[in-house]
C-alpha cells in the first residue's frame, strides 16, 4: 500500500494508537500533534489522506482542513471529534466524513479502504 496518511491530534496516546493500527495493516503513516506541525509535514511531502482532530491546541480541524487543501489539494480529509455536533460549514465541501471518538478501528479501516 503506497497511500500516505497524516494523523493530526494533540493527544499523543490517540496518535500512537491509531498509527499502530494503520501501520500494522501496511499504511505509511505520519503524525503531528498540532496544526502547524501538520502543515509543515504536508509541505515536505503530500499525503493521500488526512485524519484530523476537530479540536487542536493551536487551531480547529476545520481551519486546518482549509489550509491543508491549499498545500495538498487532492488529499481526502476526515475529521475526528468527541463532540456531539461540530460546525463544518466553512469547510463542508472538503470534509469527506466525520469519525466519532473513540474511533472504532474496523470503521476507520473500512473508511480508509473506501477512499484508497
């Protein structure tokens, strides 16, 4: 599998867990603990898929999605959230889907297969 995935979450435990799950099935996974770190990684190497937490310490997932789209226009962007509802309006057209935390591994893998 040659699809690159970028995980973005300010919770190191979530990043590590999701990265382990995805790497175990053969995905090339990068991670970032902030929006600014994610943007730097995107500038260094484009990705096929971004999985982004809705609430980051330095930005929102929606704001990050808008900036990421400028750098990596073909990336599929998925948001993760533990909130009951989120405002996707500013980036509604570029958000592929929303995963509810805690993320269900089989649901995550099925989603990735559907966009690969």
